[in-house]
């Protein structure tokens, strides 16, 4: 009997789905998410460039090189402090002590400058770094709230400052023609040493944050401390390091300021912690941690400095309006960040 063969049956044609594509899978959604992320990170740069452009047309003296030097030299001290604050906030923490530590660093540097350049730098860095280390140990090992601990060290550093200066009655002066004074008053190509130091520190901070495992650990700790612990990351050690760095940078900024002014002024640094936090948040770093950038903080610092300079250019407004404008910017940025974060989640 002959066997008969038949052609295999054709596979059924897939039916075209009539269901709409799932939310967040289309290229339009992906592009929107990327745009929201870019705006969240670098939107402050666009605002800064717009303000600078408009101010240059309205006030011709604003665009002068001398004015640019003045703005950047004033911003450099806050920038160094805000650099350490950026790393702290990325981990989900906060450091309220930096203003008092900044002032204490300046007084210690001016007092130690009589013993030479190295002493003027070494003493404030050791003391202020020790305060940061204390913050980190109590927060990371003692599981205490950063707000409470750094508020306590804010008061402690200010009290130590007053004790050293006899309740502010004694002002320590930096010796004339000293190498330490040159650190704050010297310049390269017309730009002061503090500006160049701040730029170098920001460059190094950007590399650490984006190109090293330590930087990635900061984001992981800020995103979820518990998850970072389960991943085997050194959460406690990371927090100790960032708070120590915050204290070191605040002390360094205070020392540079003392070298610039040739004295350890006791009344500086009041409210500086709020300016640093404002600059960091305006720059796109989330207060809840887990996201942020070094470059955004730099743009945020410059934006605050430009606002202050514009108020001085107007002349009819006093410095208190800077706080009003800065607060307004901060509210707008926080609202915008929340909206952009929702847009990224929905896409």
C-alpha cells in the first residue's frame, strides 16, 4: 500500500492586537523621560545663562571682567562648602553644622598663621575634619538623626569659636606678606586662587562621583540604605567619609576666607548652611537622596551669586531681597523636581 504524504499545515497567522501599547514602552515616552531627566539635572544651567544674558543687556557693568571676577571670588567659598553638602545630601543626609564650622575654620587659620603656612592649613583641617568625623560616627554608628546631630555640632562649633575669641572680642590677624595670605589674595590670569581651588575640587568631585565605585555607593546609599546593606556595600563607612569630607571642606573654605580677609572674622558663616543646601537643591540634587550632580551644584552656587550681584547692581534694593529671591527659586525648583520625578515614573 502506498503511503500518501501531505504538506504540513501552515502555522496560524498571528492576530494583530487591538490593545493600545503599554504605558512607558513607546519611543515617545522614552524620549519624554530622558527630557525630564535632563531638565531635572541641567535646568538650572539654562536659568543661569538666561539670567546672565538678560542682566548683561540691562546692566552694562554686569558683563565686565572685573564684575565677573568679583562674583566668582565671592561664590568660591560657598562652592567649596556646597561640594561637601552635595555628597551628604546624595546619601540622604543633611549637615547643618557647615556654617559654624566655616567660621571656626577661619578663626583657627588666622590664629595658626603666626606659626607658618602649614600650620594655618593643618589646624583648621584637623579640627573641622574632626567635627565632621564626629557627625559621621554618631549618625552612621549610633543610628542618630542627621538633623539633630549636625544641629548640635552647629551650636558646639559656634560655642568653641566664641571661647577662642573671648566672646568675639579678639580678632586674630594674618601676618602681612605671609604665604598663607597670598593663598587667599593671589591670582592667576586675574582670577583669585580660591576660584581655581574651587574649580579643581569640583573637577575632582565630579570624577569621584561619576567614575569611581565610591561615587556609585553614594547613590546606592541615598536610594535605599537597607538595599545597599543587603548588597554588601559599606553603608556606615560611606556616611562617615562624606560627613568627614563635609567638615574638611567647610574648614578649608573658612581658611581660604580668612586668608582673603587677612583676619579670622567671627560673624561670618551665619546661615551659610541654608545657602549651601539651597544651592545643592537648586542644582538638581534631591533632598531625599539618591540623585544629584556636582556640576548642578556649581551652577546653583553661581546662580545665587549672580542674584546677589544683580541686587547690588539695582542699588535700590537691600541684601534682604536676596533671601526672598533665593527662597522663591528654591520653591520653584522643589515643585519642578517633584513634577519631573512623577513624569519620569509615569513614562
